[in-house]
C-alpha cells in the first residue's frame, strides 16, 4: 500500500477464480482502481477463489473470509488478524455494521 489509503468493505471483493466480482470489486473499478479495496466477509461463498483467505481471530474457530484488489491479500491477512478487538469480528466492522442498521 503506497500511502496507507485503503477501503474496507463488509463483504467480498472477488467471488471466484474466473474474475467474478463482489461488491468490493465493483467499487474498486468504480474508483478507477485508485484505492486498494479489502473485503472481510462473515459468511463463506462456495465457489473456489485462490485469492480468498480464511482469517481466524481471537478464540473463534469460525473464520472470516478475506479478499482484496489493489493490494496483495497475503500482505493484508496478518493486518486483519491484528485489527482491534478480541473477538472474531474486528471492532471497526462491528461498529460499521451497527451504524449501517440505523
């Protein structure tokens, strides 16, 4: 990541090995691929995606599902694992989810 600007979405950036895009992938394209997009999803998408990583946080045995465009997903994985919060869902995403339901 060049200047630290990154957008995190609650969902997928890529959905499969054939280039099918999730919400984050469409956002990446709509922003002219200027900003890295990181997708953190709570539910598993069934099609294989070589760019999807399972992220285990805290004591949870259930993973989060990480995808990205504009940045190497393997570079991002340890950073997501270290995001603030002791539980499966990082504090930032929990707060985002709460605000989006208002």
